[in-house]
C-alpha cells in the first residue's frame, strides 16, 4: 500500500466523517432534537409539503401547509437554523392548536426575506422575527439569501425573546404589547394560551430548516 494511497484513503474517511456529522442534528446539553434529519418522526400535519433533503426540512412552494410537532410545549427555548430563498415567506407558530390560523389562534414568528422588493411595503410587525401583528422586530440582521441563519426563540410565560444570528431582535412582554390592543388592531386570542404545538407555517415558498432543538423551561 503506497503512501499516496494511504493519504487518499485517510482523506476520504475524514470527508465522510465530516459529512455524517453535518447530517446529524446538533447535540447540546439540556436540549432535545425536534428533527432527526432523516424522517418526519415527531411531526404531524402537512408532511407532504416538507421534504427532507441534506439533513434539512424543506418547505415546498406548493401544498406546504402547516407542519406541527407531535407534542405540545409551554415555556421553552427553541434553537434552529434556516435558509431563505429569494422572496421566501414562512413562520414559526408557537403555542398553537391544530386548527385555525397560527398567527391568531397561537402566535407566529415571521420567517421572511424582508429584503425582497415585493415586501417593500411591509408593516413594522411583518418583518422577519416579529411576533406577527403584536411585536415588531429589529431589522437588518438577516444573512444574504441562500446562506444559513441561526435563530433562537425563548418563551416563558408572557415574556418572549427572539435572537437572530446572535443579535436580540425581539424582547417583549406579550401582555403589555397587546394592551390596550395589538399593534395591528386585531384580536389575537392565542396570546392567552399557556401551551400548544410548535409549527412551521407554509406560505407557498421554499425555506430550509435544520438543527432544530428545544429545551423546556
């Protein structure tokens, strides 16, 4: 066995190990993976609209619908990564029931390419990371379309925090933010819920999600 062959074989094994590691959800003390990177196990609802590719859940442009966790959650710390396509729109439903519009029946964190020309007329509560209709997010912290972003959502009681790429873009008291009324002037009965499902809210665009993990608080 020549030295050249040994070196090439070692390089192959290293590359394979790296690829395998990238396919696995990130392990983190205290956090439980929500997605195994290979199957829809632990999820219910619109599975057909969320394909699994390269260790990610990929929301499809057509027929995506809502994909819900199998379990309900109350207070939690959620971490995940996402990648947008141009003009993409999705959302993370929190404490939602299995029926109704997550943005109102529960609450929805916007997942949006708010840099797209088509969204130049957005309301302040519609930008990426906002609690839709309730709390506007700080803008300007998304990575360019096609790059992976990291996000955290911490929900404890009526306190919510959203961290995008290491920057806190939302930190609010949901009771105060909806008193005497919400910023969009609409009823949001889901703000009174103490628990529910987490879901992806498909809005007809391709969005990638991976390394989903959660810790109950």
